[in-house]
């Protein structure tokens, strides 16, 4: 009985794989999200092997804090961001900079990304 189930499963695998590919290619052609997800395991492996050599972070905001604290604490500067999307990063940077001389400039190709002219 178990052997029979396994062989049924084995027969279904190629069909399931083909069906999955077809659905994915029709619903999410050239998806940025899937491309991003495909790199997550590689990044996790890289972090595991290089954690001692380089600082690694669990979120981009931890990285921004580190860069700000370590390299930019005492200087006034310009922050230019090309492709701000909905402004999460540029907003965060503007919040963590205490120096009043900082200037923030963001560029965005798509008007749809800008939430009601907030940024
Ligand atoms: C991954 S999102 C950016 C996320 C954002 N930097 C953040 O940290 O929250 C990439 C953005 O870049 C924009 N973009 C792509 N090419 C661009 C260009 N040549 N000039 C300006 N914006 C561009 C896209 O419209 C998209 O909103």
C-alpha cells in the first residue's frame, strides 16, 4: 500500500512541477518579489560564513543605524536616494540624523509610488 502511494506521488511530481511553473509564469511574470526571495537563502549562507569578518544585520534599519553611528555621526551631509519607492528608507534616514545641516533629496521614476505627495 505504501509502495503504491509512493509511486502515485512519483508520477504526480513532474505534472505538479509543470503545473506550478505554468501558474507562476502566468500570475507573476518577471516578478521582482520572487527574484528577491530566491536570493534570501544565498544571503543567509553568506552571513553564516562571514559573520566574523563583516558586520551583518537582520534588517536594513540596523544597517542604517550602524552606518550612521560609525561613519556619519559628526558630519553634515547630503543624502541622495535614487528610487525612493514609498519613502521608507529616506524617511528613516531623516529621522535618525540629528545634525540639522543634513539635506535629503529623493528621486522616484514612478508617480504611483509617492503617497499623496508625503515625501
Ligand atoms: C526597490 S524600490 C526602492 C526602495 C527604497 N530605496 C527603500 O529603501 O525603501 C526601487 C524603486 O526605484 C525606482 N526606480 C527605478 N529606476 C529608477 C530611476 N532611473 N530613477 C528613479 N527611480 C527609479 C522604482 O520605481 C522603484 O520604486
